[in-house]
C-alpha cells in the first residue's frame, strides 16, 4: 500500500501509547490553529486502551478537550447503552472522563428503527458541523481505524455495495462480529481525512495485515485497501504479533 507509514511495537500497550501521543500532537496542533479538532473514533476492542490512556495522565491534561469534536467511524444499530455500542465503549473509557463540550459529541443515532434514516441523520450532522454543502466531503482532522480479520474497516465489509458509495457520507450496512445492522462513514469521508491512524494488534490479524499492506489489490475482498488517504500517508500502528507476517524490514520497529 503506497501511502502507508508502518510502525511496529512490542505490544498493544506501547502501540496505544504511541497512538495517544499522535492524538495529542494533532489536537494541540489544531488547537493552535483555531481550536477545532475533529476526530472520528473507531469501535471494536483494539482502541479501548487508547481511549483509557487519553482519559488518564499525562495525556488527559495535554489534550485541548474543549476544542475537540468527536465523531464515530461507525456504529452498531443498538441503543447507546447497549454492550455492543461503540458510543458506549468510547463514553465509558474516555468521554465520561474528559471535558469535551456536550455539543461537541456527535453520536451516530443508530438506535433508530431504520438504519438508512439514521445514516441520513448523521450525514446532516456531519454537513452541519463542517458547513459542507452537498458537493463537498468534510475533512476530518483525524480518523482512527481498526481492521477486521476479513479486511473490513469501520463497517465497510467485503463485497458490500457500500464500498462503491461515492456521494453519500454515511450509509447503512450490515455484518461483522457481532453480525448486526450498522451505520458507517463511507470511503470518501475516510479518504478525505487529514490524518488516518490504524490500530491493529494480535496474531489473528497478521494474515490480513500482510494481505492489505503487501498483497495484491483486492478491494472488494479487502475493503481496508480502499482507504488510501487523498494526501499524505496513513499511519499504521501494529503490535509485533499483527506485523509478524510482513515481509518488509521495519526500520521503525520499536
Ligand atoms: C466496529 C469497528 C470495526 C473494528 C474492527 C476491528 O464497529 O466493529 O468499527 O471496524 O475496528 O472490526 O475490531 P477489533 O478492534 O475488535 O479487532
């Protein structure tokens, strides 16, 4: 994958500490430039430790929380207090412990009965926050992404029609573990991000990491391959186990 910077860490803890450093650095940089830092948080389990670190010292007091706008890359179609809710996980680990202004928390209203309506509602929220007309794709300052063993990211799953959505910002999808209806940002939003940071850990991801980063282009089978930044390079933070099948030498291995 051409536009990737790969950094490998001994374990999830040190991977997460680097991710927290990146988050704080980008947030402080944006705060100096006008006090609005927009970040879309990933769901799943890998980013949990990052969120816990951001809610604790030294990161908690270093981040300009009053300037942060929080979005989500995707959400399961469950209530916000459901154990499978990405909002609940981020709220428990981070957002309930830092002073992000309430009107800066932009939750995906995925509990609505109709996921397509929830997707349209979130698209309106995104466009309003960025004052983006219909022909403009909002540029989030940072998008945090995970990688599924099947090569999905956010809730964009292999062979899904959602992979080809070129105009909408948000779309209803289904799949994953747990296999649920979901609401996800679309590829255009992810690729327009000013910074993309992938967090991938665990031996069970090693085959997929190699396929996505070093294998042939198979975007239908490996949606993560479609998320290439329009500018700059994506940052991949891997633990040694997830990076164990990569061929390239890792000069930045730590
Ligand atoms: C979700 C996530 C999803 C996740 C990957 C990896 O809602 O499930 O957004 O894209 O990042 O499935 O999940 P783990 O971090 O739990 O391995």
